[in-house]
């Protein structure tokens, strides 16, 4: 969520709320529209309690999805490093091919998938390097006990990586359904309309402005928070970034350099295939 844009939205919402209450205040009787203020306050308390419970549940749901995407991205990056290490126990020809494709997989996540997740267009698309890794594994002939063990471990790591990728992609489309957003805005409208009936010519304008401004400001901030959590890959503050995968790629590059493996990769710097 862009901080400046969010602050602007809150200021506009508060300004509209204050202006609306002051406009109604011109025609409001002294003491307000409610003859029994305690009863009105009790009704507002019921509204506030219901909204608090609903918002608490939705925030928990949205944050859980946000955290699942974050954890999935970190786990996927970790398994990628482990697979590169495991690939070094395969026969030389398969070792170089699998290692290169793993690096290209990581690059495509950072430079391709992340942009599509931010745009909400990732969907159910497969990573093309994941397919290539599967085909390359089919061509591996594990003969020694070490190679056979590496082969079995590789399959387990592939399953773990795919599961982590699924968790990462899970939050890209949002988890809060449209019906719930409609209910939230409806409830916010009801509270706003209810607050207008607290208009009172007998109170100072600044007090009346604070009365509705605080409520509108909090409601706007909570809705913005929900929107940010429901879209974990947004480009503003708090949006998830491919930090873990970038770190893993640097670790892989350093490790391969340390063992003298400088084989040409089958992709460019952004993970797109290059002609062999």
C-alpha cells in the first residue's frame, strides 16, 4: 500500500465525513436528533461491536493468507538451494543440466512470476523451468548408491518446492470475496449515516468534527489495511518482494563459484531461455 495514497484517502474520507456532519448540524436541534442519547449510544455500541468482530475475523483471514504467501516464498527459495546442492551428486552431464535449470527457475520467479503475481495474472500457470526440470530428471540414470539416494531426495525436494510455490501463489488472487467487500462497505455506510444523527448545534464545530472524523478515519484505515493484506504482492509498503529467492540465487552463485562450476546457463539474467 502506497503510504502517501493511503494517507490521502483517509484525509479525503475524514474531510467528507466532517463536512457532511457540519452540513447536517445547521438544521439539527440543540441536543441532537436523539431524544434519548443513552439509548442511541447503546445502539451504536451494538453496531461497533458487530463491526469489530467482523473486521477482526476478516483481518485474521487476510493476514493468514498474507503470511502463507510469505512463508511459501521463503520455503521455495530454501528448497531451491538444497536442490542445487543435491544436484552435485548426479552424473556429470545431468548435474550441469539440472543445476542450470534450477538457477533459471529462480531467475524466472524473481523477474517473471513476481510481476505477474503483482498484476494478478499468474493464475494456474506452470513455471516453464519446472517442466524442464521434470524432463531432465527423467533422463537421469542413477547407477551408484549415492546417485540413487540423490535421485530419491530430489523427488522429495521437488514436491516440497512445488508445495511452497503453491502457497506463494495462493495469495496473489486475494482471499476476501466480493460479497464480503460489499457487506463491509454497506456496514461502513450505515455507521456513517448513524453518526450524522449525532449532529448537535449546541456543541462546538470542532467537537462535532472530531466525533465523526475519528470514526471515519479509523474505518477508512481498516479498509485500506484489509485491501493491502488481501493483495500481498502490491508494490507499496508491506508488499511481499522476492527477497528470499534473490538471496538464494546469490548463495547459489557464490557456492558454484567456490567449487569452480562456471557452466553456461540455458537462460539469460531474467530467466528467459536462450538459444543453445
